[in-house]
């Protein structure tokens, strides 16, 4: 009886709820923070944050706010900041300027957008908004660079079988070294493994690199291809136990002259 009454009440009130949501201002609905790897030490990392909701409502555009944070490899939080961006504007985030000089050599950056105006009609038509930004990794001399899009969300879904192999083939005849960076944007430590796979008839697994990534932490794996005898042919990178869906590694590929490029593998 009570269950039936509750169902009937919800049915009656639903049109009223929908009408209020349509006619009253509301908050910008946002997804969980978006995640990307941070590289320090021998690298420089830059992130570009854009007030993109304003581009979809140019007549009623508002400033936006990004809540950003940086985490060290062990998962400890280095710092957290709030950045305001005017309509149609953008901000380049330089982590060492935002969080101070005592920076880790590796880590994870998160960003979550929200409206600077708590109640607005402007962005109702956008639904749930997911933050988006690019990371630019360079060496200190700015002679090499990699522009990479974000990976996944904080506490995104993790399936039972998180094995993965990249469909991107790498040429061992040209590449000398690989640097892979994995992040774990969850509240639990995750056991992971990465390895290389020869393509074609000689398909085989090479150089398994197992480890545990702390909650909100990161790890880096390096392969010296000539040292492991991988000097010709095509190969790909694979992983066991991705921390979340789409939390694939960032891969930097180094060439004989020392230059590198990179991708979301």
C-alpha cells in the first residue's frame, strides 16, 4: 500500500519537477574531475583550460571557475587552487608557478569546471558538462613536445577485466626508448602491469613491468629498446589491470637524435 502510494505520488509530482527545472535557474551540472599525468624533473608540463561553456551560450555567457589539484606519485596532494576564467577566455596553467617550487618529478593533475555564477539559465541546454583540456609536455630546451588530451575521470568505472593492448604500432627501427606514465585516479591502490608485444608472426610478450600505483598516485616505466634486443620490426604496448576505464598510459617515444613525441597510448 505504502509502496503504491509512493509510486503514485512520484508520478503526480514529476511534471511539476520538470516544469520547475525548466523555468527556474540552476547550477551548471558537471561530471567528476578530469585527469591527466604531470611530468616534472627533466620535463615541463603546461595545461590549457578554456571557458568552453560560454562558446555555446554567447548571448548569456558567464565566467567559469576551474578547481584544479596536483598529486605526487605516492598520492599525496601537492596543492589545490581555484582559477576564474572570463567568457570566451582561456588560461595556461604552469604547475610550478601555481603550486610552488617544491614540485614532484611525476604526478597527476585534475581539473573540474563549474559556473562562477551559482544560478543561471545559460547552460541548461548543455546537460552534464565534462571538463576538457590538453597537456603539453616538453623538454627544458623546448626542442621536443607532445600534446596529449585527457585520460579519464576521478573514480571512473573499473571493470573486472581491465586488460588492454594499443592498436598503435611502433617502429623499433626508429624508436630507441619508451617512457610510459600511468595514473590511478581512484581511492584504492591498484596492481598494474605493462609490457611490449611484437607484431606479426613473431608475436611475443617482452619486458613485463609490474607494480602497484597508490590511490591518486602515478608511476613511470622506461624501456631501453636496444638493451632488450628490440631493434627492428613493429610492436605495440599493452597493459594488465588499468586503474579505470580509459586510464591508458601516456607514452613518450624517443628517437635516435634524442627528440621525443607522445600520445595517449
